[in-house]
C-alpha cells in the first residue's frame, strides 16, 4: 500500500493507493491549533499509528521539503519539520520514507503545469487536475463560503500526486 504525504506545519495531506494505483483513501491533518513543532509531531504520530492500524504494509512517499524560497526562516522551519516527520515515519512504519520532489512527482504522474504558473495558481492547477480525474469523491474537496477550496484541499491534491508517483515507482 502506497502512502503519499504532503508534509507541512499547517496541514498534512495524505493519500493511499494500491501498488496498481487503485484509490483507497485521502485526507488531511489540521495542525493549525498546535503552536509547538513537537505538539504537531505528536498529532502526526497519532495519524500514522491510525493509518498503520487500518492499512497493512504502508510504503511512505513524502514530498521533499521546499528549498527555493526567499524566506530562509520558512525554509528552515519546513526542513526541521520534514526531518522530524520522516524520522517518526521510520520509527512507526520501520521503513525509510522515500522523498520525491514536487517536480518529479508531477512528471511521474504525467501532469504538465503550464510554464509560468507559480504560487497559488500552480496549486489551483494541480487541484483542478486531480479533481478532473474523478477518482476522488467531490465531498473530499471542502469549499469555503467564497466557493474556493479550503486550504487543506491543496495538500490533499499534492499528497495524491506524490502517492501516484510512488505507485508508479513500485
């Protein structure tokens, strides 16, 4: 079973596919109320334990942390969090997480984001692509009152892409 993860300090998106790319589950972990990185790790650990209890033989694929940002503090925080989460994955699942860059995941999944598409527009494009596949029930894509997707929908979509790329590698 492939476990795809989009790790962050606000929301963790996760997706599960079989090795032959059959969709199993998708969801997110809301970490916005946890102020400490260690409390976020506790919540993440609870999620991984629950997934391990429900699904057998999980192979974790993780979107590699952000490198190209002008805000070095954000990059440092994400690097720290990613390392902590990956270590926890190893401790719980007894498997080394396989890091995959967003670019490599998109390529493996066969998605071509139009050149020049950056930031939120890029996230929207990826989410719309995943939604257009029709694999995942529309109720997983919760909307704000404005009609825009809730923030965690983008993390779920990224987790799906990572998971799909992981399934193609196995």
